[in-house]
């Protein structure tokens, strides 16, 4: 049977180069004779861009295309039902800025408040969920305080879809939005999220060992976080408490400030941490302030308490 078809749509895109900062936008214009809406997909370099919004009709549509943070050549496929597809490409360029000059590239920073909140909620939920997991069900990598933090940080930046849930072996799935700017491990750094060498960010850091998947508590404190205060009242959910002891094999220790529990809501504020001896503890702030060993109390008068710290990706010079 003969099937009527329409010609391939006519495409244009402005601009043809975007900064791969997770926010830069191009406008794709689509002209075609089909009464149906166009179907648009990223067919090459899919993590370098996302289709945000399509509007129009009567033969003309416009789509907003948002750059990701991975630079490269992006190819789009546009088609209507019953017509051949058309293709167009544009380029996204590496964002090598480091606005805070702290070694963290701006492409990793979450400057959108919704993304910040999404990260905080996932980071704290994931850390707290491990407390409620049976020890045998926890990821084998979680063997000290820094490992719990690395795990929750990395997994908070994933796309939290069904595939992720199956791989994560978690007992439940919270109804939380995911970070939209980028999805781990699709970054210019790949899976190497943690700064491990001092200095401001340079493009050469992408491949010269300045970032790694592993970072101990001292490296997290020195190179991946900003000081907030020595008063715990300044802490927000997802902030970290760091301690330094003069004795012991592991001198630096860390705790995650949860704020209110997302799993068992009781109006109390909590911290969660791994002891390094096979145990994850979850204490109220009142319990921590009266901890039997005074060197673990988060008090300004305690010389072993380094203070409240906030992730560099949540710090951009403005609200964080």
C-alpha cells in the first residue's frame, strides 16, 4: 500500500557552539509539513546535551537544547512520523573555569538551588540508609569514615533510575529528584571526582592525576571542602564535621551532618559516621555533644574539632 510521506524537516541551530557548563542553551528551529510534533534525540555523544523544551506548531517548532558538562561534537536526529529524519550538529566546549580558585572546576559546581537540594537530600539519605542496612548488605568499599562519605557523594550524583536501584541493592527508593546538571560518571573527569593535589584547576588536571576516585579524610578536608564555622549551628544537611587527633594510625576523622532524619522522622538532628572498626553509628546532636570521649565532641572549645565544612561543589561564591 502506498504511504504518503513528508519531506525531511529543515533544521537550524543557534548558536553552534556552547560552553559545556551544564546550563548554556541553544535554540533548535524545526520546519516541516507534518502536523505532528517532531521527535528529537541526541544520537552521538548523548551525555553532552539534553533536549529541554519543545514548543510550536503549524509547521514550525523550537526546541531548547541544554549543554551538558562533557565537551564534544553533538549530533541531533529530528524526524516526524511518516517522514525521513534530518540531522544537525553543534559543539560543546570545555568549561575550564575555577571561579573559587579552590581546585574544583566550575563544571562540577551545582549553582542551581534545586540541584543543591537534590544533592543534599540524596547524600544524606544514602549515608543514613547504610546505618539501617545489615552489615553484610553494605557495599564492601565502606570500611572507614571517608569511604562512607565517598560512597554517598558519588551515588548522590548518579541518575537514580531502575538500573541504578538494582545495582545499589538498597532496601527502598526515596521519591527524590536527582541532580540535573550532570550524572556521574559522565563528567570530563570520568569517575575521578575527588581533588587529590593542591592548586587551582587547569585543563591539564583532566588527565594528569590531580583527581582520583579515592580520597582519605584528610584529602577530603583539605582539597574538596570549604570551611563554614566552628559552631555546629551553622551546619546544613550534607555538611561534614572533621576532627584531627594527635594520636592513632588515622589522625583525621569525619562525620556527616544529616539534620532531620529522612528515614525515621522524630524531630531530632543527627550525624552518621563509620568508626573504622566495622560499625556505622547514628547519633543525635545531643548525644554527640555529650560523647564520653571529649575529643569527639563538635565544640568550638575542643581543639581536635576542625569545624563544619561544606562540599566545594556547593560553593560558588554566592548562596550555597
